[in-house]
C-alpha cells in the first residue's frame, strides 16, 4: 500500500508496463524531457531512454497515425494527447484508421495502442481545454474507452488497456490528478469491460464513471442520511460498458440515475438510459434520470464553471425524481 | 532574412520610416502591454485570475510594431499567447482585465478568459487555445477581405512550435493558390512549451515560404522600430498585391510557457533581449528627457491599476445569461 | 411542382440562396468545375462565378477553418465535405472554433455557416466512406444538425440552415441522391428544429430521420396491414430535436421505436430514448426499442452491407417488441 | 530532378543496373497489374465488383519499379489507387480479386474492397480511403523498423493532390526530425480527382523537400527501368542512412479518377505515356523475340482469368463472421 496521487498511479502503471514489455513506447508532446504537462510521465525518460519515451512536435494527427503504424509493426505505443479537446485533430487516425484496421483487413492484425488524454473542468481552462468527448469514441466500433475514478483503477485499467490488443482511449480527469489515495500492493492489470460496485445499496442505482463517481458517492452518503440506500456503479469502461452489472443492479433497486461530467445531451448516459429503457423496462419503477453538464461550452469564469459542473446535489435531486 | 527595398532606402534617407508612429508612442504601447501583463502575473499568483495564462513579456515589440500598420477593419487571429496582440489591436484594458478575471462585463462576458480573449469590433478575432487554430480562421477572414473588395487584410500570428501543425501548411498553400491577402506572422521565441523548437521543427520558415513562392521577410522582433518599419512595408505590399506574405520575428519569451512554469528546463542563461529596454535606451540616446518617459510610464501604470480595480468591482456573470448565448438568435445575422 | 431528384432539390436550394443573398459562398473539393462528386453543385459555377463557387485543394481542416473566418467576415459560407468520414479532419475547426465562438466571445458575433456532407451506406463504399457520425455533432453545444429525408425538406431545410446564424452540419444520405420525387412550388426556408409527422397513427410512434424515414414508412405500411396504426415522426433536425413533437406522439400511442442508419450504440436514438424514458416515462406502455446498425464498421461486400443496413423489417419487429 | 551518382555510373558502365530485375521480369509484373485492372474494369462494368474502384493504368512503372527493391519485411502504405502497389508488393491475385468482389476468402474477407485492400504478410499495410491517411501510418511503421534494428524501411505512396493535406507536412517534419527510415513516394499524375493539381498545390515537392532538408529524387515514372534503378539507389540509401528520402515520379493516369468517370473535363488530349508500351518497345529493341513476350502475356492473362473465375465461385462472407472481428481477442497480441 502506498500513499500516492492519482497522477502517480498512472505513472506507475506506465513504468511497470514498460518494465515488463519492451514493446511499450510512449509518444507525446513534452512527455519526455518535461515529464508531461501534468507530470504524469515524469522520470520515465531517464529510466527507459529517448527511444522509448519520445517527445513529439505539435502534430496530433501524425502522432496518432504513427501509433497505428507502430502497433502494426509489433509495438504497443501509448500516446499522450495533452487535452481531450486536441483529440479533434486525431479523429482520422483513430476513427478511420486505428478503429477499423482489424476489421477492415479481415482480422489480419490487431492494433494494440493506447491514447492517454485528460478531460474535464474545474481548472478554469475554458471552452477549448475542458471538454468531455468520450461519447464520440464510444460510438465507434473498434475503439474501447476507459475512464478510471480511483488510484487502483487508474493503475489496473491502464495496465489492462496496454495489454488489450485493440485501440483504447484512456481518459484521465484533470481534476483528479492531485487526488491523494492509496495504491494497493496487489493491484494488477484488469481486463476492460467490467464495472465496479463502488457502494452497495438497494433503493436506487447510480451509474457513473470517472471523477463523477466521487460525486455519486457523496450523493449516496447524503441519501443514506435520508434513509435511501443507493448503489453506486463505477462503469470504469464506457466502451464496452458492463450492461449486465447495471441491469443486475436495476433488477434490485428498480430505479436508475446516470451521472457524468460530460454534457448530458447525446452523452454516454443516453446509451445507458436507452438500453435500460429497453432491456430493463420491466424493472423500472420510475423515470430514468440523467445528470450531466448543461448544453453549453464549458465556461471559463470561476463562478460560471462551478455552476456548470454537475454536482452531488444534482444527483440527489435526480434520485428523488426517480421516485414518482 | 530579406529586407524590403523601401525600408532600406528610407532608413538611409531619414534614419526611420516616417509612416510609422514615433518611437515614444510605440514604447508607450509596449509599456501598456508589459504593465498589463505584470498585473496579470500578480493577479494570477494571488488567485484573482483563474485558469492558464501565457504572458508575452519579451514579445511586445512584435505586437506593437505589426499592429502599428493596421486599421480597425484589418483582422487578426491570435494564439494562446494573445494578450499583446489583443491590446495592441485595440482591446481596452477594461474589457481585458474583466475578461481575464471572469467578469460579466469582460470582453467575452467572462466565458473565455485569457486564452480566448477577443474583440471583433477592433478586428481581433480571438486568442486561441488550439495551436494553429487561428491560422485558417485568418485565412477565411482574408478571403472575406478580398471578396469584399477594398484593401483590407488579415493577419495570423503563430509561434515557431505551431510550424509542426499541418494546418499551417494547408493554409500557406491555399493562401498562395487563391491569392488571399493574409500576412503570416511567426513569433519565433525558440520555445514550444518546455522544448526548444529546434527539437521540434526541422525547417526554417524562410525556406518553407520560398517553396510556396510566398514573399518572406524576417527581422529582430525586439527592436520595435525595425518591426514597425518592416511591417509597414509588408502590410502595404499585401494590401496592394492582394496576396500572402510571411513575416518572422526573432523574439524572446522572458517568462515561462505559462504562469507557474519554473523554467528549470531552460538552459539559455543569457539575459533575454527585452524590447522595452532596447527602445528605452534608444529614447535616451535620442535625448528624450527621462522624466517625460517616466511620466508616461506612470500614467500607464495608473491606467492599468484603475482597470484592475474596476475589474475587481465588476459583477460575476450568471450561468443563465451564458446559457442564453450558446446559439445566436435568428435576428443576429443579415 | 417539378419532378426532380433529391440531389436537384439541394442544388436548387443552393441556387436560390445564392440568388437571394450575395453573401452565400460555396467552398469544397471539386464542387465548381466538376460540379461535385455527386453532381449536387452542378451549374452553379457558371451562374455565380469562381468568386462564389470555389474549388478547394484537399485540405478539409483548412476549408472548415476558413468558413469560420468567412462567417466572422460577414459571409455565409456553405462548405462541402465530400464524405462524412472526412469530417474527422474538420473537427477542430467545427467543434473547437465554429461551435464555440458565439458563446466564448460573449455573443459578439454569430457564425453563420453550413457544412454540407453526405453519410450512409448502400453504395458499397466501404468502412471509410459510409459512416453516419451525426451523433458526434449533436453532442456539441453550438452546432445544429440537420438530416432531410424528402425533396421538399432537402430544399426547405437547406435554405433554413443557410438562413440560420449558427454553424449547421447538413447531412445528405448518399443513397437518396438519385431518389425521384416532387419539389413543391411553394416550398420555402424552414426554421430548424421542427419535426414533421410523416404519417399519423395511434398505436405506436416511430421516430426517425434521413433515409431511414423511408424504411419507417414501409414498416408503417406493413403494420397497417396487421392492424397496427403507426405514427411516423421525421425529426428533420437532430440538434435541436423536437422533443415536444415526440412526447406528444408518445402521449397518444404509448409505445416508441427510434430508428436510424447510424450504429445503434451511442447514436442519436439513444438520446431520444433516454429523454423519453425520463419525461415520457408515465406514457410508456412498453420498452423503448431502437433500430440502428450493428456495432461494426460498415462492411464493403454486397451481401454484408445489405445484412448490415437496418431495414423496415427490423422496425416492424421492434414495434412488436414494444408490446410486452 | 536529381539523379543518384551510382545510377548514372552504372548506366554508363553496363547500360543498366545489375541489382534490379531483368526488364522482361519488370515488364511481366506490369502486365500482371494491367491485366488484373483490365479485369477489374470489366467486372466493375458488369456489376461484379461493387463500390468505387480507382485504377492505376499508366502508373504501373512506379509500383513495379519501386517494389523491385523491397523485401517482404519492408512495409508500404498505399492510397485509394492501390491495386498496383498491392500486387507489386506481393498480394496474390486470388486474395485480390476475391476481396474486390467481396468474397469471404478475399484478402480482407470481403470487408474492405478495393480502397482498403491489404496484406500484412507481405508488408502491404493497406490501400486507404483517406487521402494522406497512409502517410503517418507508414511513418509509424518506419519508426518501428528503426527501433527493431536491422535495415528495414517503410514507404508511403501518395498522389500529387495529397500534397495539400496537412498530414503530409507533419510527417515530413517528423521523419527528418526523428531520422525515420521512410521513403515518401509521390506519384505525380497531374490530377487530383477532376482538377489539375496545378490548381490545387502551389509548390513543387522538390522545393518542399529541400526546405525540410530531405534528399529528393525525381524521375519519369513511365520508364520502369529508370524507376527501378533510381529506387534501388534511394532505397539503399534509406536502408543505410536510416533517415527519410523523397521520390517523385511523373506518371499518367490513363483512365478516369474512378471507374465510371467519363473524363469529359480532361483537356490533355496528347496520348498518355504508357509504361507498358515503353518497356515493350525496349524489349523489342533489345531483341527479345515477340513470341516469347506474347507467351508471357498470355500466361498472365490466363492466370488472371483463372483467379477471376475462382473468385466468382468463392463464398460470400456472413455478417456473423464479420461481427466477430470488430475487436481483436486478447490472444492476438504478443
Ligand atoms: C493543438 C494543440 N496542441 C498542443 C497544445 C498545447 N500547447 C499550448 S502552447 C504550445 C506550444 C506552442 O509553441 P509556439 O507555437 O512556439 O508558441 P509559444 O508558446 O512559444 O508562444 C503547446 C504545445 C495546444 N494548445 N493545441
Ligand atoms: C481526406 C480525403 N479528402 C478527399 C477525398 C476524395 N478524394 C479521393 S482521391 C482524391 C484525389 C487525390 O488525388 P491524388 O492524391 O493526386 O491521387 P490520384 O487520385 O491522382 O492517384 C480525392 C480528393 C478523400 N478520399 N480523402
Ligand atoms: Mg514558440
Ligand atoms: Mg494525382
């Protein structure tokens, strides 16, 4: 057990993956000499050298395209795209190339690569540096999408993502980087696609992922005080997501709230709600509620951003609204 | 680094270009930027400006020198390091500080902040959080200038690190192909965040421009008079010829990439060339009395302080008012 | 009334918009001299000249970025991105720039621009030339998204999109281009955001848009033969979408199917289903069913693609499945 | 258009490069591509090949000449016009036709078709439906070659129209910066779909490469021996120097942009330079008996016909088998 920050857990996962597999390479802007804008890759250049920890020029589409070529060439590249907003520049490489090659080439080769990036608000970074765009990638067959919420998961899921033979978008929430916590001694690579019951409960299911899981836990605490027992499910992987786990919980609680930091409309929560409105319809005792950001760009100003960010309070209200 | 014939001839004849403002005026504009950014640094350190801010200390000569030749109907698209561009193009200190502090009466109603500060009324099409993001916008703006007729032009500012982005190359090609009146201005400070740009870009802009057949001019960006004279010529040329040109200025990024950057990675220990000191020494040489200069500086400092104080008292925006402007209402066009 | 093809209706809308507003410009690859890969812009160069119908080099991100600058400069650019799959290269310009400027600059300026593109399968164009990615754009505050299904709507909505002061992604389905039909004499610009009841009914609501509306109509025909009265709603605009119209229909029929050609998972249908599982929960008499493409890249082979494409038959089955 | 010293010397000494295959062999490979594409055209017209197909008639000299110097462990990334590249790199006619006809035993199990045909076992990393899409993939593949050690290299093919895309420029910069063993091969056929590339690209690749400091070589792509000799030298150089080079070939696109394109827009009415006729004339000159050549041609035609016939009998794929390969299963790696 060690006391660390979220960013350190990611660093350790990269470190251990590189130590155990010489095919693992890191590429990104200012990740080597500078150790990353959020210091996530610090120390790895010294340990693994400039052939494996590679500083790249500001050319996101080329970086992502190179990862595809490296993956086809037998390596396991882990690229860093500094802010998720810059993923806009990588969409051809990820969506038209990485996601499709295994299928489109008739299964000739896997494309084992990971794109690490970070999303989310809370740092007043403004409209072009705060977006949560995971729903885009979840819509693309061939990609996997992971959003960890805890130190253990940051480690285990990143190891799992690197082990996975498919292109994985691995999303860190920037507000979590400084979060302190414990990294368990026995944490190892976790295969992608399994949710985690963050808190067991019987009256309502709150499904979430990433930083919002912490809001969901706070909401569950508050609800417990009101005599409502909430089960909190941390999806961990949003593509593929653990439909069975959500359905099983719903079958127990009969009420569902889905919460994420991304804009509510057309977000990841829409799929979960829609799916449960189909396969879980008979279990539902009330409307499915979603909590997400309002439909606007992430505003800059301090108060604006605070008011913009979805909160535990909104989750509590949503839980109440499932009880018609 | 080519130099326009006109500039050389004028320098020989008059010592300086009569079309550009007096040095004292250029100096005052640079001081305004420097003082404003000093306040930004302090306000950031004190937590009064949130987010990320990228100061342009050391690069004021480019902002002021280039903008000296522009009119309000000329447009510029800027970068993440856009304070100097915005202020030199005409954004007022009030709109500036209020925006950076996230206030309701900021230039962008507190929704953008430092990285997105804009004032369309003076042709400032926005700082930009995306490296290279402003380049194609300026290209479109330049095409608008051309199609509207007249002799307006567009300028895009970008850093040396941005040269690695494909969009810059796409835009150079289109600018020349479509003969768009756009001036590409590269502020070459040698750094791309924490990396020397020499480790990121393998070509010089001069050779690149030559490949595209686009006229290229370069100069020392820390000498505001040189910048202003060269820019006056090149802007004039773009106005007349209705086609692109490239301007590159060697500059120094005095502070870190962003505020809070300790610059421990920095090996260039030579003291930075400060365009304010260069200009100040020349004013002394030319016999401008020090008290006159100091009075101007004091006036600017007071003006900046006034703007900061006023910004502090400005109201915060509400989420409702922001929510109401996600889309433009139908009447906004036409 | 004139007998035309779908592509002609779009051509006429462009023509009329250009005739009525000198600020309307077209930019795109091979749209001027060649008249467009699908001949949609044919004849416009001759009529409006090379200053207004502009052939561009293969540089999608720059084309989209230029549209932003043109819009800020007082023009109304209509750009063509030849295949929706190539929109991957325009995402920075559209999402970080066009969508956000009005908001992010505090309402200083509108960004009136239209991106015309085409999506969909049926031509065996393969995985990188057939995708339906509208859900991405619907998730982005500041963008509007339109997908017409009829000739009248192709005309009216494109005029509406050009009139709209916001950036609009206007999506044509490539399989519809040759569709013959009638363009009404009195068709004019329609404001975006209003759905159309394509067929009134009382037993089940089928919500769709674009080419799939025709499958929904065929399904309704078949259901009528079985004594089931289906109401078909053509959304026309998927961002903003006409929530009130869908809810009103649901309040009448109490059963809901959402159908589109895009991949079902995380598609546009998810939002509609999720929203109705909230605000329409009390009206629902059965599970909300979705019909969409399976979770795979659009395959090339003839039989493969036929089997991949969602059909009227699947809609009929989905309707049956709402009846629990 | 620089020419390598070695090639000139060898030509002076021997008349031709001893390291490249005999002309008759190069000719036979070109005939294979031509015959295969002729069948493609016919099958497309008959509705037996669905989708869009872009034939490379006129450009066979480049595919065959360049690939003559490559090994199976060298990798290539291709374009929408990729049939010639694929066949020359070693994709068999059976896998080829079955793929284009969408069959279960096609090279890609009928899921990709013409625009995405690939055979990783011979280092063919795929045709590509995205202009410029293969360039960065080849760059990554080249980096893999470098990191693996050995003297393998990667090649990206691209058309002249692709020069307008930013990704090409990003990749040139990175290739030189990181010293990646990649050969950029531009097939300059003067057309970008229905537009002359002169209306789309304002620079020459030669000047562009010079700006990047990347060695550039150009030649006539319709002379397969010239291509093969030059490519042998340049490939050799990339192998040894472990850094990038650029090769550009002037070629003719004999057919339309895609099948079904009437080419009414085409003003260049001079008969196309056909690399097969060029080679054939030279074989005649060198006294190779016509019956020998015709026997080879007939053999190829028969082989193509056999592959087409077999493809016709091949089974169609099922959606279930396609659905099973959207993701690679865990055991595929390592
Ligand atoms: C597309 C994109 N990639 C990366 C970044 C992160 N970033 C911000 S500034 C910068 C360096 C820019 O260097 P340069 O263009 O020389 O400008 P300077 O900071 O020196 O003024 C980087 C990489 C970004 N904002 N946008
Ligand atoms: C990103 C992208 N934009 C546009 C297209 C449509 N397109 C296909 S081929 C082509 C022209 C390519 O010209 P060139 O690179 O010279 O290759 P050629 O067809 O001459 O072989 C275009 C515009 C595309 N496939 N991908
Ligand atoms: Mg710089
Ligand atoms: Mg070409």
